C-alpha cells in the first residue's frame, strides 16, 4: 500500500514540475512541456506501474446492457449536479475576474479542443487513473481521498481548490463504482465546456442570471433524485461505507500536500 502511494506521489510530482516549467518558459517550448507533463507520467506508469501494484480488477470497461442502463440512470442526476455546480462556480468566478481574464477569443472548436477535451482526458489519466490504478487494489477509500486531494491542490488556486476537491471526490468515487474512468472524463468535459462557454466572447451573454438559476434548479432536482434513489446509490458506492477499508496517507503524500500548499500561497504574492 505505502509503495503504491509513494509511486503515485512520484508520478503526480513529475506532472506538477513539468507544468510549472511550462508556465515559466515562452512559446513552443511551453506547449511541449505542458503536454509532456501528462504524457511522460502516463508512459512511465504503463512502463513500471504494473510492477508496483496488482492489476486493478475494478478498472475495466463500463458494464453494458441492463447493468449499464442501471448505472447510467444512477449517474445521470450526478452529472446534472456537476453541471449545476460548475455553472454556478464559473459564473461567480466570472463576476470577480477582470474582463480580459474572463474572455477567450477564437474558433469555438479550437478552444473546445484545447481548453475542454484535451485537458479532460489528460488530467483524468494523470490525476485519476494513475492514483486509482495504483492505490484502489489496496484501499478504494484511500484512492478516492488521495486522488481528490492531489487533484484539488494541483490547481494552485484558492478559489478553485474547494470545488476541485468536491469534484475530485465525486469523480474518483464514480470511477471506482463503475470500474472505468470514462464517467469522470465525461463529467470533467462537461465542467470544462460550461466554463469555456462562460468565457467565450460570443456566447458569454447567453449565461444570464436566469440561465444560471435554471442549471442551479437542475442541480437541486438531481439532489432530490439522489435522495429518492439513495438505496441504489448506497449499493453502487458501498465501498465508501466499508469500515474495514482503512484510510492510508503516507509521509510522501503529506510532503506533496505541503509543497502544493506552499506553491498556492506563494502564488498570491
């Protein structure tokens, strides 16, 4: 277990260092380092990760037919909740940011590819798949907690960390429950697309207060559905209530958390 957490920290730290480097250099090199921050850790994981932890039985394609329909029915309100919270959070963030920071220009397809699709897939591979694959065979609850905390802190933005922590907990729990990272990729993509639409200059005016209230209402409805189907949800996420699954947090993980907090705080000055 501790060995799996240590390797997780190494892969995540490598990604963070390359991301920091990409922000410190100009031009094409910055872009190269940005994508290397995701490609290199994933490549290393597939090269040596399986020797660190047993093959995770809970990471397989999504179930199909009847089981798949049941899972989809249960996850639909979860997705609505993510959409609602994402829209509300993005809207509030746009109110306190400057116009230059809140506006993206250019082709929507290009912006969607660069700011929504690619980040969703790449970030889920590094900050969700790797921790879950390494840690969940030993402790599913630890995999959820560690992946969520790491994912939140790598944002290095105090305004984003709380929402990223909540989203990270939901994403990791859903992935483990369904046996695939596909749900979190979809959730992440929806989140990024909502944020993109709020920042894209041609459609920003569509996100008025009534529109935000509408998606907030969807979020409230989704909570109601989750409460109504709470027995099914409890069954799907039964591992979260397994008291025999002891949480584990190593010294290396604590050091990583402190380092990310230090970077977050120093970024304010």
